[in-house]
């Protein structure tokens, strides 16, 4: 009897929406946390670093020790970590406000570990399900994440506007319905037998393959290109165009996520030739970054920033497709290594903008230069950071060009 994987797919989609919740809702609450608990910007920013470092650690553990795990059991129980982490995140500051930050850190570590599990395991689950168009199925999975981001941002923004920041913990408990649904869906779902925890023989031989590091670098650039704009777009619009925060969230993060979802949905419906899609996406993203960094015209900056989401939409899932095509015997190890590369890019890119912005904003020479052209030092720093971030899609252009020219299913 042929297994029915419809429930499995729904469970995987809901797990990806849980990742969207954990990755995008907490940053929207940072200002609330500062006002309610007196937490500094530096410590709030550190929560983002904790998030990605935790995911990176999980990625690396699975890269080299995936045979030590019961993969189907890990897939089915990972939503419990999401519920536990988000529950701690919401409850601790409420019950013990004097140590609110400790609770936020602990909750972040736990739900970020769940994100790491999902990131490593959900993609290979989808890849292992028999289908005529595996590339499109992978794109569909990641498009669900993008639409989940849109949903989470809109729901959170409207809720906070209606009920105020003091009700933030109620918002988290309402959103806990998503990982709970994922847990119950996975309970009755069939996990493909290909995902049994067999030892990946000769990990060293994979590490010696140039194609592995090509794909690792490709997804690093994709993760940096996507997450840098995604995390900084609202702040960038608010600083450079003086757009109020609520509209920066909607016109920034939400529109970016809509464009991201459209790109992935379009590929899931009609996509082919992933190498060409990656190459054209890198070219488009580079142009969008340069327009955002160099232009002062809102009619150019707004659409360019949002359209970046469409351009980068396939960089992360497309790199996964290339890796699974060209290293078909790598199992969970390959997906874990790719997740590590993507998370590394997602950590380095946004942090780079923050460092450059702070350096320039605190420089007396930069302040004088900014005054000479009629902008603030913060605006100058943000634009310089965005210009530097343009290097990620620019460098990706020759990398993806090589992938395109080397052939879709060339084996190494």
C-alpha cells in the first residue's frame, strides 16, 4: 500500500510557519521589552545573535552526528520544543519581571533549537517524499515560510495596535496554536523510510568534495542577501525615509515577505532551471540593494527594497535543490551542512550592517560629511551598511553563474 503523505506535508508546512513565528515575532516586541523591563538595545540585539548561534550549533551537531538521532522521532517531537520555548519566553517575564531578560534568553535558546531541528529535518522529509517535481515541492515548502512571515507580522502588528504592548504575552500564547497544530499533525503522519538514522559513511569524503563547499558558499550568500534586508528593512525605511515604525513594519518587513512568498510560490507552480533562477535573482538583488543604498527617492527605495524579497526568494531553497541534486547520497548530513551555511550568512549579513552603522554614526568625520549633504549620521551609517551588504548578491552573481553553466544535475 502506497503511503499517503498529505498529512506529512501539512505537518511540515505548519512546522515552517512555527519557524516564521519564532524568527520574526520576538524582534517586533523589542521596543515593548525596552519600555516594560528596561532592557538595553545591545542586550535585545543579542537575542537575535543567540537565536542564530543556537540554530547554527544544532545544524553542526546534525552535520556530524545525525546517525545518533532517531530522525522520525526528532521530526515529530520538535514542535514540543517550540511550544516550551515560546511558553518560557512569554511566562518568565510576566512572573519574574525583575529577571525578565534571563527568561527571554532561555526561551530564545529553546525555541531556536526547535527552529534548528526543523531547518535540518523538514527539508529532507519533503525531499524524501516521492514526487514528479521535487524542486517545486522544495520551493512550495519555503514559500509557506514566507507567507507565514507575512501572517505573523500582520497579526502581531494589528494585535499590538489594538491591545497595546502590555498584552504581548497574550499574543504569544495565541500564536502557540501553530506549533501545537504541527505537533498533532506529526503524531499521525508517515515519515519516509529513507530518513531512517543510518550512519552516513565517510563524512570526510563529502567534506573533500568541491561541490559541497560551492553549495555551502551559495547558501551562505543567499542567507546573507535575504536576511540582511529582511531584518533591517523596517529600520532602514524609518531612518532614511522617516517612515513611522508601524508603517515601516508593514511596508518594510511585510511587503518584503509578500515578495519572498510570491517568488517561491511562482517557482513552485511553474519553475524550472534553478541555476538560471539563482543567477537572475542575484543580479536583481544586487541592483535593488544598490538602489536602496544610493537613492533618496521614496518612489525608488520602497519598491526596490520590497522587490529584493522576490529576487532573493529562491537563493536559500534553490541552493538546497542544487546540493540535493549534486550530492544525492549525502542524506541528512548535506541538509544540515547547508542549514549551517544559511544560518551563518543570516548571522553575518545583518550583524555587518549594525557594525558599520554604529561605526559611521559615532564618527565625527562622518557626522560632518552627513551634515554637509543634509542627512543625519545614522542615515549615512545605514546607507553605508546597506551599500556594503550589496556585496553579498554581487559576489553571488559569479557563483550562481558557475552553477548555471555547470549543468542542473551534474554529479561531482
